[in-house]
C-alpha cells in the first residue's frame, strides 16, 4: 500500500509538471517567444493545364481560387515563345504575346495605359490590381500571402492585344504559340500560422454580442448598439519585445459601418529602473491591411494605438489582418522589459435598411431577376420592398427617399444599394443608368465589398468633368444633365455597394422624376451595334466571360473603335470585288477554244469570288457567308488545277475521271481550313501531278504499239539509240505543242500569286489578296494561250512515232 501511495504521488507530480510545462509553452507562445521557425505546409490544390495553342489574337483565362488561409501560390509556365524581352519595343502590340494578372475578375489589357514590364518575375514584388508582362519561354514564380490577397485571381494569356483583337478579319495569319501551365496553392498546416514560411502566429479575434452598457463611443447612435459586436483574442494579455509584432485577424462577414480597434491595459511587464520613461511614453504602432499581412511598408491604415483607437469607416467585407508592434523601447536600456497590452475590436453594423454615418441613411438590398435567354448570368436588379414593377429593369428613385434623411446634414445625404454578383459571373459587366426629366441631382459611387463614400470608392461619376479616370473597367457612354450611362467592366463576383449622393435637397427634390437601372450584362452597349456578343469559359470551366466579335470595320472591347474608315472600306471593297474581273481573260480564251467546261469554271470562279468578298467586307451577302466562302475557295482551287489538266491532250474519259477525283479532294480542302497558306502549294502540286498523269496516259496511249524484238532487244547499243531517238521526238513534240513564251509568263504570274498568298496578313489582306486574284487568273490565261493547235500536234506525233516503230521492226532493204 505504501508503494502504491508513492507511485500515485509520483504520477501526480509528473502530471503537474507536464501541465505546468504546457501552460508555460502556451504563455510564451502567445508572447512571441515560440514559433519563429519554419512551419509546415500542405497542398490545397494543384492543376496542370495541358498544352494549349494560341493563334493570333486568341486569349485564354485561368482562374485560381486562394482560400483565406493560403500561404503561397506557385506558377510554372512553359511555352515555345521566342521573344527577346530587351527588344519588345520593336514588336507591335497586335503581335505581342502577353501574360496578365488581375485580382477578382479577368484582365483586359487592350486599353491598359501602363507600359509592359520587362519580366513577370521582376514585377511580382509590386503586383498591383492588374499587371501585364511580355510572355517568356519559361516563367516560374511564387507569390506569398504577404504579396497578394486571398480570393479569386485570374491569369490571362494573350497573343496580341489592341483594338484589332476583336475585329472580324478576312484572314487570320501570324505567329502562334503554345503553353503548358502548372499551378498549385499551398496553405499552412496550422490555421493560426501565416507568413512566407508559415512562421508567424496569427491570433483570430473571436466575436460575441457586445454589452450595450459598455459602448466605446458616447456619440454612437443607440440603434447601432443593437448590432454591436465585440471581438477579442483568447489570450487576455500579450507581452512582447521591441521589433516582435503580434498579428491578429478579424473577419467581416457583412456590410458594417465601422471597426474600432483599441489597446487596453498597456503597461510594462516589470517596472523600468529609468523613472523618466513611463507608461504614457509607450508607442504601439498598429498596422491594418485587408486581405494580406501588413508591414511597415504595406498597410491600409496605421496609428499609434496606445494613444488613440484606430477607426476604420465602411470596412470592406473579408478578412482584416492587424499588426501591433512596440517602438522605441531601446530608450529604457533594459533587455528584459516588455510591453504588455490587451487588444479588442468592435464592429458596428447598422439595422436592416440603414447605412452610412451613425446609420442615418437609407439602404436597399437589390433582388436579382434573371433574364430569359441563352446567355448566362444576364439579369437586372430591383430594390426589395421598393414598390418597383418586376416587369421592368427601371425603378424610380424619389419613392425610395425619405424625408427623415434631410434632418442632419443636407449636404451629405446618401442612399445606398447593395447587389450581389454570383460566383462564376466575373466576366459580366454592371450597367448603371440614370435618367431624369430635369437635371440629375445625384452623384453615383461604386465600391466592391463595402459601402462607398467620398473617401472610399472604386468608381464614381459626379458630372462631365468629375468622374473616374477612363479605363477599360470604367466606360462612360452618356454624360449629360439629364442622362448618365456607364459600365463597370468585368465586375468582381461578390457584394457591390452603390451610393447615390444627393445634390438637390428640400422641395426641389420632388420636382423631377429620376429613373435608375442596374443590370448585369454580357457585352457593353450590345457591342455598339457593330458586332455580336459571344461568351466562353476559362480553362477551369468555372467562370464565363463575354466578349464582342466585331465586324470588319470596328474593333475594341465594345466595337466602338473604327478600325477601318469609310474611305478605307470603299477602297478595300473596290479592290477585292473588282479584281475578280480579270477572270474574263481565261474564260474568254476557253470559250474561244470551245473548252466549255473550263469556261464555266472560270466564269463561276470569278462570280463566286466577287460575291464572297462583297459579303466578306460587309457590302451585300447573296447567300450564307459560309456557303460563299466554300464556293470561292473550292472554285479557285478547281480553276488552278483545271488549268494544268487543260494542257494535257487526253481522252475525255480520262479527263472526267481526273476532274472528279480533283473535285472531291479540293472540296475537302475548301471545307477544312481553306485559308491555310500551305493550300496554295498543295493546289499547285495537285495540278502539276494531274498534268503529269495526263502526259503519262497520253504517252501510254499513243505508244502502246511500241515493241522490241528479242534479237534487237539484246543489242543494247541499238536499244539505247532507239530510246534516245524516242526521247528526242518526245521533247520535240513538247516544244511544238506549247508556246513556251506564254508558258514562262504563266509560271511567272503563278509565282507572283504564290508570293502574294504568303504575304497576306490581317492588315494587308485586302491588297495582297487582290493581287492574288489578278495574278492567278492572269497565269491561267497565259497557260491556256501556251497550248498550241491540238490538231496539228496530233497529226504529227503518231506519224513520226509509227514511222520510227516501223523502221525499227523492218529488215534492211537493198537498192
């Protein structure tokens, strides 16, 4: 029994020591003494995107989701781009391969005013809302949670940018490149750890309903106290040395009026021997940042929290990080002195239907009404309980304004609206419209993730001279006294806040009727009536984005830029259509020689090409565009090959067979990638092969009676002379059959046609393709003229051949 008692006491002693050790470990851990080593991470997601080829003016988006607890984003891109970054100023933007990054929605670099950086790797330290870099052969980067915020990031790869990217082109040729992407997201194993190496402890502030009787500010509206939330750390007190910041996190889930962060119970852990340095001299620098870890150089708000609480008006929804660090403790000249404090934050939220300073302004939640149609995410928004008709996207503003709003500050009256952009709809555009029967008395402010104000906004419109800087994300279309119409391009998914600042007060506000409209649309201004609105999905298939496919004369993201002027359009139409008149030359010669099949082919080719290009330039479409394109290319291929077949004198039976085979082959070529530059070479090869086959058939037919007796065939010398004489007669026949001056002119014109085909680009297509029309029909004309009189050739060739064959088989005769 004594032994059991001793064992029991020993066990309790060990347990007590263990508990004391764990408690001490937790205490020192909370005070910054533990956890400075490198932490462990795990992979949240890892994606490998297969090889993707971008043709000229193509683009590809990649969506990356970063959870709030992520630690690093790793990107590895391998491509076959061969671009000298030091000479990018020589490369036109329309042919520049570019990679862009943007937080929240797909990037749009077409109207980006900033210059491209030399390297993606050199610019990651200053990664902004959107940055673009020249694409390189290999790009490897690692972005930590100290550099970028959690949420949704988009990577955009472009093969050429500018107004002509969305322009519909007659032909698309140019350099293309392919890429392979590997993207992985890592997070700290311990959710309370963060930093580059998961070595910084972040203490979450847990929130509870606040005690109404213990408000931080006496001037706080009493109605706000009903929604007052106090957030504290599980550790009551933090004692830290100088240079060792403590990190905290605070989650804001809904729209709030303000955040108040205070430090209380500020003291030293020991009494300093230097009595001249007291508690009032303590400096606690507080740095606050939304979505990422703050530092001395990167923060959104800062203050000496030992003197004054930090107040953040209209905070953004999401996670806020707080850093508190003692400063100038070296004046005490004691190593063991620390600063102890407690941190507390209060979140003030307004009651339902209220917002703004002290919750005195009206706020309306907008309900989504999905539009019917095949385009995803198109919808309009109406205020809940606003009395607006659900059949229309417009709602009057005056019925939503209350007289109580004019009591306190008549020059600072706001009405707020909250709307939600659903997940996956970041490729849509928010359309805001205001119209009135008198001068509009409101300024419009927009902000993502919170309520806007005069100091905090993303986009705003006050009047013609005061508005957001023009960019690809803020597009103003109408700006007059009685009408305002603008778009927020590629709006981020999540909560958006819109604020109307009233400019007309009192009885003046009832004189006019103002109509407002808020909608989510796919293409701005319906592509300005100069194109079609289309949509696609990013590489992951999680986000749809819209884009305009403009006509031949317009470009830009909304087809509002005139790429080709009216004079240029007339000039291009004139060259492309009337250059087909040259088809009269081969058609006339074929008709003169009674080659009716070739006459029909040349005539049909010229007419179909003219009709196709009339439709292609937007002048007039006689048939469907795809039908006209097929007919143009198919008949052009057939005209070239038929010219070669015309030069061979063979029976109609063989000619019809060859024509049928060629018609099938050229139809397949015209139906599949007809605009390939290699097609012109392939057509010439097929034509030459057809001519060679025709010659072989003709030779085998004309000389099938050729035979060599056994005795003679053994005489190799005599056989060689016979073959030599036969080849001589063959060459002589060829020289008689063709006018080689015309043949040489035909080959010259055909070479010029091949060169003009290869020189065609999107910008010079109209010129070089017109040259193609002229030279290809001219070459056909010269080739037709190069064929001599067929009857004379036929009368001479068999006679000479039969004579030679008879002479070979006959015995020598005497006298």
